[in-house]
C-alpha cells in the first residue's frame, strides 16, 4: 500500500511539474464540451462535467 | 504551477459513483485528450474558438503549447479552420494526412492494428457508435477513448495501469509521429498548434506511464 501511495505521489508530482494538473483548467474542459447546434444526443453515463456529445459520436458503452 | 488557468466556470469532477475520486491532474489529462479529440473529429466552431482564445498557459512547454493554440484560435475563423481541416483530413479522395493507426503502422487502412484495437475495445466494453463510419483507429477516436478511460465515461474510471496498457498498445506506436506530421503539414496553421500540443502532451504521457512500477 505504501509503495502504491508513493508511486501515485510520484506520478502526480511529475504531471504537475510538467504543467498537467489544474482543475481550474475549466477552459480546457469547456473546449471539449461544445456541441454544434442541432445535434441532440443522450448524455452518456458517467460523463460527469465533461459533456462532449459531438465527440462521443465515436464510441459508446457496449451493451451486451 | 499549472499548464492552464482560465476565467470563470467551475468544473465538478466526474465519477461521483467511483469509490476513489479521480485526481485533478488526471482529469486535466482527460480534458486535454477531450480537446484533441474534439478538434480532430471536426473543425472548431465559433464557440470553441472563443473558448480556446481564453486558454492561458504557464511557463512549461505544455503551457506554451496552450498559449500557441489560444493565439492561433484568435487568429483564425470557423471558415478558415474548416478549410484547413478539409485540406488536412478530407481532400477530394484523401487529405494531406491519414490519421489512422493502421496507416501509420502498416501503410494501409483497416489492418492488424485496427483488429487488435477492436479486440481491446470489446474487452473494455466499448463499441463504436452506430452512426460512425470511420474505423476506430482514427486519432480523434483514440483520444476520445483515453479521455473516457480516465474520467469514467464508459463505466468506471480505469486505473492508470489499464490506461497505460491501452496507450502503449494503440497510441504510443504512432500518434506522436502523427502530431509531428500535423505540425509540418502544408495546410496546417491553426492545426499546426494542435499538432504541437498533441506532440508535447503525448511525450508527457509516455514518460509518466513509463514511471509506473
């Protein structure tokens, strides 16, 4: 467990050092969220704050 | 220090059903993949260009790449961006570039890399949407999958090990080269900055995954 926490911390520090890591990158979040007008699509489950109905046209959760 | 800071809006993290909240730097990765997917799937419309203009990078390579995207977004229009996109990816029979894994790895479309991708997608419970005609190994689609693996769009948020597996199998062998090609493509002006953002981000991804035990 200790090892896992260490490697998580290492990864987090690495990403942040290189500039990856702000939840306030809301503008980046918003850039994925725009859908062209007139393209209604059901919001996929678990999409949370990042709605990308236009992008998500590629994939959906497979239903068996 | 962070790569991007922005005005307004708050983002609430995804994965409220997940036992462990996805850390913010991981969600940020998901956002970057989401942005790449968005502009590789279709040219940016006016609203997206407006959003991109608001990106502000910090003093890292990645931050500077965001700044360049913001400047390019300010300098273009939806029509010009659409013309670029068309020249780069559509053309009369083909665009300047073919952003497909099979093509980069074998010289042909619909090859073994696509078959391997489909198997792994199936195992992850992800299927191509019925309305989509392109093969799944399109750069936009792969970025979309990465975003979803990170933030739980296809069910549970995947652990880093699973993300790594997918990245190293289906993106790492070729997508850096694609982004480099995009940077150097004749028709690319706005998309030149996207290529550079993608290239730098993929390098960070590669290095971060390689650090995993």
